[in-house]
């Protein structure tokens, strides 16, 4: 953390649906990450009900403690939504009908073939003294004003409306108004290696991080993220220091790092396939379609991905993938020999260059002393050259499926990038 | 809502990782649903940092406002975790070494082949005047005490540790100590019909709900949940009123309701298949393995589910599913004719009684004026009897895939239950 005094923020979520445990508040977490990334310190997050006195008390307390207060929720047209009234009360402003907002809502509604109604008219009343921001995804505008030296932002509660307003319109204004520390963040994504092992590899670097740099571990079941943050007074220095550190981490970890930021393993695999002009098919037993599902989430993947077989029964392994009866009876469905034949079978029968084949025991039943639940065999490659590996997982059914699917994709990534 | 004064609660989450947006706080939502279900009103949720003064202020304010304060986090053995110290300070109690806790941690560690260390010794100090509860999943005990007529509960932040402690040990104690209103909840699950249409069907019932009953809508992209809550003074009456209302809703909605509580569509489909002793395979184009993935999340599903084909390319539709070249060129891959042949093909080639076939345009590219993005054809049934339906969705790629997969499963459910 830097030594400069950081701007402090409070995030307030308004909504009864959260307090009764019906809705998970993802807005506050997203807002916190956005503010943190820009060097703003989130002091507190608070969820309160739709009741006027609760909202008022939360805002009054927050503007005492923080220079920035971000509220979400309570801006819809229904009776429950009273954030605007409360803001007016605290700021000693008035709600005034804004023809501009109403015209804009009218236009939006007409584009949808609808007419604005009484509720939309109500939504067009805005607090005097506040700036408002048109919401391209809904009808509730965002608002920004100042009360007692604190900036107060009010956003709709619908996540995609809130996110777009914040990113596109509010944050640029905040960066102008607040003394925001200069910082930069990059997150490296790794797969297939445990956090403890990665930490060992990076221990020398971590113990000697230059001033202004920090490293955080964000572990997951399969993928460990490493977030590097650089803070300081000079934009160019901050970024250069960060880039140098990222280069060192990449140097140490090599191809354990599969991407950055929001990259997904499936996107990286698709990128490699496209670059090498290879086609792909999958043969899945225990992962049951999960690998195909991940791949088909990537737009345009059909350029390389042709499809696959979910060979849940041995009959299908034999008939559709041409796995030999003898292989199954001698070595079992969960074996190196079976996944090799599944891989060769899907490549031949689907006429593709590359494939992934997985067979394992996801649980909770089906384990033996030889092959306990969590035993998974994976083969990647083609008809000729194959890489085969055994995984021994220790999770529940769902996580065994997800983790073996992701690890299989990672094996394919390494096969393609090393090949 | 009943007219009795409900017990008020505040939920406090302690942890810097939440305030920087790194971790989504699922604990508070889960706790809120548990308390709400038992008639306790959650007044506020609060997330604060690991700093002593922040924790202290949050707890002091909360015990003024609520009869119950539940804290999670800040109980681990590291320096950051100081909830216990703060509790002692507020309650004017002392931290005293508990041989009982240390012996129990020692035993847990030895079972894992390890010895307790200095940090575990530290964890064995407990505030005097507090009851503690052994944590079967970790080493941090839960605590319960009273400060100024409020009950204060402190739980570890690791979700599965927290949940088990709360459900198994803390809630029974709370129910004894607090004047908890009697209530009962059942949640009906529906699929394939929009909330507005469901609301219309239930409007008569909703307008005339008996005293003590309430109905809440929990909408989702594909599945709408209807939660019925009954409150009152007499357990038998509360439950009887609830059961009668559930029966009326089920009567009105018929097979739109696919289950209750945590039932999943895939479990319900599996139940129907098993009952009818039918085998199943899937032929997926745009859903790309998602339906197979859902089905294979169900333990034991291999008794009925044999597997499937992800026929992403037309070549695979022809070669593995025997869709006619002419069908594809005349009607296109996204057509009633193609999904009919995909269904018949997968049933024949996989030797199963029943199947699902899906072909559509998930987007963002590939749409035409005739068949815009979101056009999806689904066929369910077998070789002889088939039900075919066209969906027109309007979401992004990922949600188009998920929604069409779930709607296809729902069509299969209706086919199997009406057949």
C-alpha cells in the first residue's frame, strides 16, 4: 500500500430482497473491485432495506466517514424505490420534473414500440443540484452530487445497467473530482499447479518486491490467479514497474501462465487451434459434455471445434468411438489404454486433427480400492502423437467434473503450445 | 408479514478480501435466508475490514439496534484475525486459554497426522462468558454470548465451516433463546412460462391469500420460483395453511411446476426416466454439450443416460447422426426437419428409447433475417413419436445456450410426464 492518503468510500446496497437472503449482492463486490483498482479504499459495505429511515441513516453516517458514497438500488419506478427522495432530504434539494429525462425515456420506450406511462413520468423527477447520467440499458438514470464535501453516487440496482453506467460515465467523472492515487493492475492466470508450489517458485520475487508493488494470490480449484498492483505518483513509472514485474513472473512461471485478466482457458485453446489451423473434437466420459460446453461458449469456435461424443456408457465407447472390447474388459473404462483409444476414435470418426478424451470416476459411487472416486485419465493429441496423464482428485462430483474438464483443457493447451 | 414484533438481526462480515472486491460475500446472503426463514428480520448487513476499530464500531452500533448480531470471519489463527479480542473488549471479558479447545484441536490435527502449532494454541484462547461450539470442519470454534441484552454470535468465515456450525449448533440455541415467530416456507419451481403469465394465473389466489400467508416471486431466465411463507402462533396451523396453499398453486399451475426447494430439472427428468425404465441420449448442436453436462451432474444418472453427440458441424450431423444431406441443404441446420432427424439418428445409433435434439443460433454471429440469433429448434421423444418446438430467445450467447438447454430439458420432462 502506498503512503499517500487514499480516498475512502462506502458502498450502500438498497433492497429488501438482499436482506431476506433471496438475492446475492454481486453489485457491491463488483463496485469494490472497480474502486480498489483505482486506489480508492472501500471502508465499509452496507446493505439496508427499502425503508426511508434506514436509507437516510446509512447515507448520513457514510458521508461523515467517507469522501465517496456509492448507492445502488431503489431507483425503479415502483413505490418501494425511494432513494431519490432520501437524497433530496439529506442534500436539502427538491425533486423537479426533468423534461430532458422524460423525453429520453419516451424515445427509448418508442424504440421498443411502447408508450411511456405514469411510472416513467415519476422516474423523470430528478433532485436539483445533482448531475444525472442516461442509462443505455434501462429507464432509471444514474445520479452524482455533493453533500458536505462528500461525493454521492446513486445507481440502479440491475447489475448490467449499474455496471455500464459506472464504467462508461461515473468513473471518468470520479477520476476528475477525487484525488485518486495512480495505480495499475494486471492479473496473471495459471492452471494446473497448486498455489503452494507457485508461491515457492515466486518466493524470491515476492520477498523482494520493489516499493509500490504488491502481489496477491487469488486461489481457485483449478486456476490460481496472481494479481500484481503497482501504485505511485507517476503514471509512467507505475506502469513500467508493473510491466517489469509481470515479465519476471512470466519468466519464472513459463507456460504455467495461460493468460491475463479475463482470458479463459477455452479461449486460449481456441486461439492456439486457429493459429495452427487445427480442428478439434472431444470424447468425454466422466466430464459428460462439460469440456464441449466450455469450448462452445467461445464465439466463433465452430471454425475449429467440430463436436464430440459424450460416451457415458461402454457401449457408446465401443460403437461410436471404436474402443476395443478387450481394452475395456482388460484395463477398464477408466484407464490409459481406454482414453488413448477414445482419442484415436474421435479423431478418426470425426475427421479432426486433435482431440481430448477423458474417462474417470466422478463419484459419489463407482470407486474401488484400485481406482477410487476422483481417478481420471486424460489423453490429448491426435491419432499419432498422444499425451496421457492420470489425475487424482479429491472433491465432490460436481467439482471433480469441473476440475478434470479444466485440467484436460489445460493439458491440451500445453500440448498445442509445446508441439 | 405477521403483526408480532419480529426479532431484529444485523449480519456483520469481517474481511479485507471482500472490501477489495476479491471475494463475493456469500455468507451474509446464506445467513440472511436462514434467519428470514425463521421469522427473524435482518435489519442490515455490514462488511468491515479486519481493523480493530472498524469491527468494534460495527458491533457496538449493531447491539444497539438489534437483538441478534451474527459476525463471520476474523477467527483464523493469523494476526489479521482479531474478532475475539474485540468481543472481549466490548463485553468486558477476558481471553482465557481453554484446555478443552486445545485438546480438541490437537485431536483433530493428530487425526490428520499433524501436530498442533503455536497458532493453534493461540486459537484456543476463548472469551470468558461466551459459550463455544466445536467446528467439525476446521479449527476455529464458533462463539455465542450476550452483551447488553443482545445475543452475539461469532463464526468462522470459511463458508462450509460457518454453515455447519450455524445449522447444527447455533440455530437450535437461538431458537431457544429468542422469541422466534413460528413460520414455514415452501418454494415451488416452474419452468418454461414467464413470470407475468404465471402471475396472471395466480392473481385470484394472490389477491385473496389467507392472513399469515405471503407469496414471493423469484424470477430467473428460465425458471421462476414461487415462495410461499406461512407465519403464525401455532405450528400445526401454520403448516396446514401452507400445505393447503401449495396444493392450490399446484392445482392451478399443473405440470408447469416441476419440483420444490432444491430440485433440479435434470434430477426430475432422471426420476421420470428411471420410473419409466427408459434410456436417454442427446444430440446437441448450439447447446454444445450443456444438456449432457447438466444430466451428468446427477449422481447415478448412468442408469438411464447413455451419452450423446455434440454435432457442432454439419459433417457430424450427417456422419454420426445420419441427418440427410438434402434436409440440411433444403431446410438448413436450424430447422424442424434437421432436429427431427438428429433425434431419430441419436436414438437409433445410440440404441436408446428417448432423446433430445437441439439446433440453433447462439450468436453473436450467424443470424439471418429469417433465422435471427436466438432461433433454436428442439425435438424431444424417440424414433416414432416426437415433439418439436421452436424457441425465439433474445439473450447473449452464454444465456441463449443455457436457456435453450434448460427449456429443452423441460420439454423432455413434459413429454415424459404426459406420455
